[in-house]
C-alpha cells in the first residue's frame, strides 16, 4: 500500500480544524464504547484500514472484548450486542450506505426506541464525522502503523 497524499502536509490548518471539531463533538457525544463500535463499523464498510487500526486499538484500550470486535462485521447474526448497540449499528450502516439504503423508516424507528432526540443528533454527527475521516484515510490511502508480529509459539 502506497499513500497518495499526506493531508497534514498539504493542508495542516484544515486538518487541525477538523481534529478540533471532531474532538469537540466527541466530548459530549454517545458513550465511548458505543462510539468506538460505530467508528469501527463505518470504517469496515468504507475499507479504511487507518481508521480500523486506530479505533480497534482504542476500543481494546477502553476494555472492549476481542470477540465483540471480531464479530462486529456480522453484528446482526451475533447475540453479543445490546438492543441499543444494534439500533446504533443499523443507523450507522443506513447512513454510511445512504445512496443504497435511503435511511429506511424501520431503522429510524429502532433508533427512536433506544435514543433520545438529542442522542440521535449526536450519533448522526458521529457517523458523519467518521465517514468524513474514512474519506481521508481510504481516499488518500493512509497507512496505519505496523507493529511487530507476535513471537511464534514454541511447541513444548
């Protein structure tokens, strides 16, 4: 994978403004554990390796389980997620794939059942922000950090 453009070199003021905006919106947004699931799911859909790397590591650092992160791509078939998380993930997919889904009423009805109007706005803002970040990461081919592979297990 070869990066296309370093956005921080090309437009440092705009990138910093976007970071500041993202951070400001996150301060009073949805609960951090749910926010990371939403960011990861949108990043999976958008094939943004940089964001997947970042948000998976952040979720693990916050105590999220590896199995829930592994199963996130198939959340609809897994019993590991709460009804609130399912509503948020369905809304994430509907908005991330908006031209295909048209944000269906049944998905919105589930969102309403689990989120207050204020939380709906905050979640939608979060989804919009991560989708924008995905456009930078995937579009400009941002390369995530590479960590050393774990040592091979020696048979006893």
